[in-house]
């Protein structure tokens, strides 16, 4: 088996794992995908400065496809607050495009540090079941635009669909949890589309990109991830009703923490 085929197998394996985790734990596998792709691209000898943006862009592109399925499911249950989608999405798109520009121009150390810190926050949230108490009302139009912009910037910098930020924010603002989740799912698609477009544009003329890259999206990895994650996500969802999900989330939080530490160590190497 050739060298490149071995990496294709590795991408397929990553997709199988991330799809299973997404179905089992109800979270996207983007954080795991970004971290593992970063290590994989490094191991393949890709230019150090483009490794993390390439991993972020590739992960963001996978969300385009996974968000469609998630959105359709929540829409069928009437869980999407379209008034909130209308008000927040412009800020989300603006923030996501700005985030991709920041990612393309930030130093590798700064981008890695931000990503690692975010992963640690999510790990703590999962391990301890941290949830905001509803304590205020939704802000007006300006507040919604600002909130959407912040969500977009962070989502682009860590390549997530925004659910880790949108759901807690809307829940804090007294939006029913079901509506917060459904609305977040609906906003995942514009985040993914604008984020992918931003990573394509900002990386298009970047020197040192490997063959098969379209801007900061590495197509061989993207195709393998999409094909394999679709196979295992339904299995993970079925097992979610049989396994101790709380315990599994804590174990996954530990994995995230270890990945974050590895990312920090990468800065020092």
C-alpha cells in the first residue's frame, strides 16, 4: 500500500470515529477532526504555517453536509425559531468571514493557543455538565447581531457549527432548550457555508499548499471524512439510548483535554 493510500485510510478511520461520536454524544466531531488532522498534516511534512488553517478549513467544509441533516431533523419537529435565525444569521455570516481572515493571518502559535483553550473549555463543560441558568431576556436587534458576530468569529477559529456557543447563549436568554438546539442547527449551515467560503478564499493563493487542496480545504481528507462519518453516525445515535452517555461524555472530555495538551505541546516543539 502506497504512502498516500495509508493516509486516506487514516482519514476514513477518523471519519468513522468522529461520525460515531457525533451520533452518540450529540456533538459534532469538529474539534477532534481539527486536532487529528493537524497531527496528520504535520506527519505528512506539510508546511508548518498552513497545517492548522488547512485542518480548520477542511473540518468546516464537513459541517456543510452534516448541518443539513441536523437542520432538517429539527425543522421537522418545529424546533426552529425562524425569527431568531433571521436576526442572528447576518452577524453570524459576518463574524464567520472575519474569523477565517483572522485564522489565515494569525501566527501558528496564537491560533493553536486559542484552539487549545477553547477545547479545554468545552471539555470542562462536558465533564461537569455546566449549563447556564436562564436569567435574562433576548437582546434587541443590535444585541442579536453582536451575539451572532461573536459566535461566527469563534466558530470559524475552531471550525465548529456554533452549537457549543449558540445553545448556551439562547438558553441563558430564556429560549426553550428544544428551540435553542433547533435554532442553533439552522444557523449551522450559514456558519459552515460562509466559513468554508472564507477558508477557500483566504487560502487560495497561499504558498506551500499540498496537491489536492482548494484553498484551505484539503479535498482528499474531506471526501474520506464525509463518506465514513455518514456510515457510523446512525450507529452512535442508536447506542446513545443504551449506554451511559454521561459517563461517556466525561471520558470524551478527558480525550479533548489530552488533545488540547498535545496542541499546546506543539507550540513548544
